[in-house]
C-alpha cells in the first residue's frame, strides 16, 4: 500500500438513524481551515456564504450521514460543486479576459463523473487521503468552471455554459437513477439500517442530482439572462 494512503473514513463510521443528528465533525484542522477561509473572504458576502456552505457539508451531521447513504453523499457533492463553488468563484478577484470556459468545463465534468465511477468512489470512502483528493479536486475544478462562467458577465456564453453544466449534472443523475443494480460497495449495507434498500438509496441520490441540483444552475442562468436584458435595454435607450 502506498505510504500516502490513510485507510479509514474521514467522517467516521456510518451512524445509526437515531445518532445521526448528533454526529457533528469537530476536526480542529478542518475548523481552522474554514476559519482561515472565512477571515480571508470576510469582505465578500458571497465568499462568506460559500464558507458557510462548506461548513454544512463538512461539519454538520451531513458529513457522517454521507458515509451511510449515497443520497446524502450526493447532497454533499451538490453543495460543493453547485452551491459553494459559484459563491467562492464570485468572491475571487475578476478573471482576466480570454481563455473561455471550455477547458474548466471539461475538467470539472471529467472529475465529477470520474469520482462517481464505483471503484474510485469506494476507494475515496475507504481512505482518508483519497477522500480529500476527491473533495479538493471537485471543489477546485468547479470553482474554476464557475469563475470562467461568471467572468463572461451577462453574455450569451455565460448562459450557454451554465446550461452545459446543468445538462451534464442531470445526465449523471439520470444514469444513477436508472441503473438496474446498486453500484457502490460503500453503501451496500448501511442504507438497510435506515429502512431503505441500497438501490432505492442510489435512485434517490440520482434524482437529487437530476432535479434539485439543477436549481443553482438555473439561478445563474436567470441572473445572467436578466443582466443581459438590462444591458440590451440600456444600449437600445
């Protein structure tokens, strides 16, 4: 086994339903990192909101519940790539013109889909080092994508790239929803304790990724389109 690997689950063992709401993650290193981010982004409301979303994902009982339920893990990933990432991207300094969103889109999509390949997913949930590689690459690539999109201002490109992000997320969700068998060994037993079969848990996760996860993308599309219309009206006036 490579020396950098750290067998175990970062969020601990899968909690029983009755103990889930008390399973807060108070890792001092994590809390220190979030505090440092909050201080660095304190002058940006979007940045502060992004840090708050990360706290929900990693500190709240959602962290432990995502060990037990694939559907909770999907909520965790959606918070990272579709909620925290655009907020953090909006808090970063303006991106230089040029470059476009094609490469960030391809990289972020490849990582999101790649980490949902069963072998990669199960490895991440059984090794703390790989788990953090998953989390950091998902968040960083999504932030890169959203920064490229938001740098497009109110142009048609920003709307189209947001739509592309929505479509790839929905497609992955659809695949997970209609998969005929459970895909992830990490969630082969724990869902039963919650009164749900592993396949039903996976289908629920796919539906969350398919429908509710699209809402942040639609919000960006709506805001961007509205700005475009206002600019067009001003130009016409």
